[in-house]
């Protein structure tokens, strides 16, 4: 696996030139902050269907063995209840269209806690990861044993 990567990015929303391009917030941040490229504030109501928010960018990694994940920002998810509507967004290396962020308000419907996303808000992060694509071999029994027995949750809670 190579140690340095350079991926092409296309700016699809000119306001990113003023707001700032997606960037790492600190020297050791794992993810690039993604920005909500909305034309007006978006109110996300508790338990309403997920909404797609444009990021204003397209990225083309064009590199076998990598992908990117779109993940929620920790503070927004924990403190306000804004999470991704699809859990995790996967961007394949050969994808080159606009990246969208699926947002969902996980707060209980009875809470009436509406989350407002403003144009230019940092609402998610993109993390780049190596990918392995093994060939699958069908067998009658596994060739090696394991200490694990049982299924889901078999090592305890």
C-alpha cells in the first residue's frame, strides 16, 4: 500500500471558496470536515425521514484499495442528536459525482428537538481507509479452529 495519496476534488459549490474547502481540523484529525452546501437553513425534525445534504464537492480517488467513509461528527451526534440517516456512507474509489450527506435527527419524536443546519455548517466528516478485497473460497468446514464458540455476543456483554 502506498504511503502518500493525492486525490482529485472538484468544487461544485463556489461558496466553498469563502467558507473554506473541506479540511482536517487538527494536525492529527482522522477525517476531513464536510460542509452543508444548502441554499437556506434546513430544519431536521426528530424521527422524520433522512434528508440528503449536498457537500459541494466531488472526489475521485481513482486508486484501487481505498475508499472513504462519511461519518457523523461526534459532538453533533452526541450533544444534539444529528447522525447519518444511513449509518455510514461509503464512497468507492471510482465514484466521481457529488458527495451527499444523509442526515437524520435521532431524538425522540416527543422531544420536539428540531436541529437546524445552516449553509456552511460542518456536519459530517470523511475518512479515507484501505480496503482489502479477498477472493472467497467455499469450504465444507474451516481449515483452522478458533477459541470463539457461539454466535453474536458470544464473548459476553
